[in-house]
């Protein structure tokens, strides 16, 4: 099982609203949220489907594998990252930030979170 401390670094980033890790199938393994209005428990499956679609699309376009995806909405930014389709455990991470949050730093931390999660699950 993944230790909750895996999220400690990302939770400290300015604008943090929530984070989750799911299996490639969409099953949520662990999540944290700073805002009760954000329902990662239910929406993680939709995030996962969007990310899986981007995997398929990027390969059909011969662009390589999708690593990180960013969605900008009116009120927030959503980041999605992949551990790698060929990694020993294929995981996806999702993070939500306020529009003025430090998304650049979060993009650097998400892959580290995935690496730690794989190590803890192996």
C-alpha cells in the first residue's frame, strides 16, 4: 500500500486543491484534497479515461507516449501524469491547482510521486 506521506511535497505547493493516484484501469489507490467540493473519488475515473484517450491519440499521431497533460479551466488547472505505459506498474497521477498556483513546480513533482508509488507497490 502507498503511504500518504507520498503527497507531502505537492500539498505544500501554492494553489494546491487535490491529488490522486490511480491504476491504469481507473481504480483510485490514494487521494488527498484541500477542498471538499473536489470529488476525486468519483471523478478520477473520468480523468483516467481522458488520459487513456490521450495515450491512444498521441500514438496514432506518431507523437510518442503521453507523459504529462494539462487542462486549464476557468477556475483551476488539472495536471495528469503517467508512470509510463511500459513501467512495471502503470499508474496515473492527477493534481488540481488554482489558476494562480505553482503548476510548473507541480509538473516536476508529479513524476517523482509516481516513481515513489511504483517503488512502494513493487
